[in-house]
C-alpha cells in the first residue's frame, strides 16, 4: 500500500512499514539531522519542510497525500512528554496533521499524556479508535506507553503477539536479550562516532548499579537489564542509562537497537542530535506489526463504510 509519513523524524514508522512490504511515497519533517538520517537509510522521497495547515495549498504535496492509501504521523510530542517540566498544551501540529489528512485513512502516534488534551479539545471523533498501548506488548523491550489514534485501524480487534518468555513475575514477547546481542553487529565506523568516557568517580557509581535497577542516591543512574524489559529509551546523551555489562552509558547506536532499529542504521548529525532522533522515534518493530495488519484493517473499514452507505439508502 502507498503511505505518506508526516513528521517522519529518523524514519521509524517508515522503516517498519517498508519491512512489512509497503511503499512510502512521501515523508516530511522540518528537522535537518532527522531528514538526513531518513535520506541516508530509507530514500530520497523525504522533504525538509515545516508542517502546518498552510501545506494544504501546496499542490505537489497534496497530490501525494491524495495518491496515498494511508497517512501516518507522529506530531512532535515534547509539550506533553512526562520529561518536559514546562508544559504548554499546544496542539497546533496535531491540528495541522488532521487538516492535511482530511478524510483519508490515518494512524497517529504520540505520547500517552496527549490523549486527555485531545479528547477535551474535541479532536477525537466518535468513529475514531483511540488506544493507549505498552510498546513492550509488540516486541519493543521497553516500558514505553504511547497513544495510538486511527479512523480505520482498531488495535483492540487485533491479537497481540504471544508472550512466551517468563522472567521473574512477568511475561513478555521480546526482551532486551533479543536486542543486546545485536550490539556487536554495530559497524565499526558507527561505533567510533560515540565512545563514552567517564570520570573515575562516575564509573565507581555505575559499578554499584545492578541490571534493571537505578541508584538514585547518585542521581538517576539506570542499568539496562540483560534480560526482560528496560525503562523507556530517551536521549541517552542526556540521561544515565548504563550498558548492561559495562560501566558506561549506552551509546546512541546501542539505544537505537533497543528502539528496534537495525544495527547498521546510519543516524546522521551530532551525537546529541542522534540521541534525540533515537529517543523520539517510533520503534520499527511496532510499525512493522501495524504494517502487517494494515490491509486487513483497511478492508474491514471499507466494508463498514459500504454497509453504512447501504443502510442509509
């Protein structure tokens, strides 16, 4: 199916949907480093452009949107992130997304906390399918709550991947152990871009942090567990997420793998910019799950619309 990816970032949505066999015909984002990453890894069909309601007057872009079967997007969520201490309830970019989508089938992803604001702002119509999910239910090895909204894709009607692995008192589909083993596959030219170095007293603190736990007496230090589900992956250059077995922070490329990007995904920009791209991305593993079910969900949706039309007649 033909897809347009709005607010595409580093390409997590697109990567997963392409893995599922779909054709992304246009992607748009206004942040240069993310656009460079997208172009380097996915393709030249990405445009660096500010997304606003005014884009509805751009004939070339609207032609692509009309050509697409489905529109996907993740309007920037910083103002609603639980990490943001100075929140402004700004839904401008979300409204721009809806304006460009019109009546086309869409799927939107955002942080879980945006749900209540969208609901109170009457942006969630009665025929939409809103759902707050845990990405760990779909093969992403993190505590990562997200809000998914669609006018055709009903996640409640789709069986989640079976949780076959037990660890402690929890069960899960895929854990960190599935991805940590891929760290060694990061190409040398990428590894050399990010080589964390810490002062001796920081390393000593890290030594006291066990896997899957934090040491708040030193600040927020957290060691990714060798097995199970990790805390949410954010910009690791601004957090202290410690490698599962080494006394250093995760590199941005290791964090990318825990976000389910392939080991050779060549993020562009400074290390801090890459950290932001990774932390903000839609995990490709989740996007691929969506992609594997899109055609069936769209067919069900079209059948319902047809039946509704017949009933009215």
